C-alpha cells in the first residue's frame, strides 16, 4: 500500500477516485429514483464534445466539458418538457449528437485526433494532473453543496412530481438542478472511470444500497460508502494487476451489488420469519421495489 502512494500520479489519482466514489452515488440516487439511470451516459457523450472543444480552443478540456455538459443537460430537460419528445428519445438525441460533435471537433483541433479522446472515454489515472485534482475537488464541493441545499425539495420531486407541484415547489427548476448536477458529476468522474463507464458508478452503488435499506438517506449514505470502496479498490487493483482502472472500479461495484443481493435475501427472509407468527400473512419486504416506487420511501 505504501508503495502505491509513492508515485505522485497515484496520489493525485487516489484523491480524484475517492471524490468520484463519494459524489457520483449521491446524484445517482436521485436519478435512479426518477428512472433516469441512463442520463449519465447521455451527458457523458455530450461531455466529449466539451473535451474536443477544449482541445480546439486551447483551453482546459475539463472546464469546457463541464460547461458543455451542463448546457446539454439543461437542453435535454427542456426538450423533454417543452416538446412531445419522450425521455428516452431525448436521451438518444443526446447520445448521438454528443459523440458526433466530439469526433467532429477533435478532427478540427490542431495536433489532435480521435485517439486523443481515449483517456476521456475510458479514464486514465496516469494523466490526472494537479489542476485536474483542483477542478475535481471544486466540482465535488459544488455538487455536494447543491444536493445539501436542495435535498428536501429534490426528495419530494423524485417521489412524485404532482405532489411536489401541489406543495408549490418549482418542479422545472428542480429538474434542471438534477440534470445540471448530474452533468457536473459526469465531468468530475470522467478522468477516473471515463465517460463510457461513469454512469455505472452513479447507478450500481445505489442499486446495491437499495437491496439493504429502506430509508432514502441511509441509501445515499450506504451508496457513497460503496462508491468509495469501489473507486479506491478498483484503482488499487489497476495499479498492482495492470488493468484499466475504470473497468476494475465498475466490476468491484458490480461484485458488491451481487453480494448485497444475497445479503438482502437473507435479511428479508429473517424479517419475514420473525413477523409471520404475529401477522399470519406475508411480511412487507425491503429491497429495490420500495426504493423505486414513488411515494413509498421514507427519508
């Protein structure tokens, strides 16, 4: 372990990975609850256009990716709300337009090619610079700050838009907050796991946590813990085994999910046996369904 901390690039990568593992499941919990689990993938493709724009203009690719991804997230939300386009079709437009724009702009950038996008597609810990760490830290603080400030309102929105509207909450504004925050999270994570896998780190830890919890807050906390373990464990595996860090991170998260599914069955079985003699009927169980059915999750 001490050996892994000696190279400067690994220290930078570990900091970035820990921040990504901490933040990605937070916004992922809200996306899963709203059934927008694939939004991260769509925004990731748009972020490629921002990366290519950074190379074309000679500015920091991470910053341009953040701006373009945020604009793309806002656009997709407006398209979904103001037109007859359904959510999945709007996401498809985001997919195709984002990656096409990235390939086009990177071809126009002097001294760059489509191979330049590889480190952003799949992640590259060896290229995480000090400036990237500062940028990732700033984005992480911003995302956590937004979630902390709008947390209650976002919870109500994710449970039921009609209830949120009846309580006088600005539904469109809060939907934009979720979309833009998700965009910043994608940019935050793309240097570690890559834009093609970032959605997995936003969704899989949440799915794992839902197997064991009922409370929305506990789900977020447990998902954050799973995210950090997967990010640091995957990065450590990549260092010693010489494999792609993004794939190692996602596979560890999937392994935790499989373990959580088994543990969830055991927990629910134990609860069912303990409650059956009292009620004489089937006991209510915890798991993914209570987490994804609107209006059924406690804070």
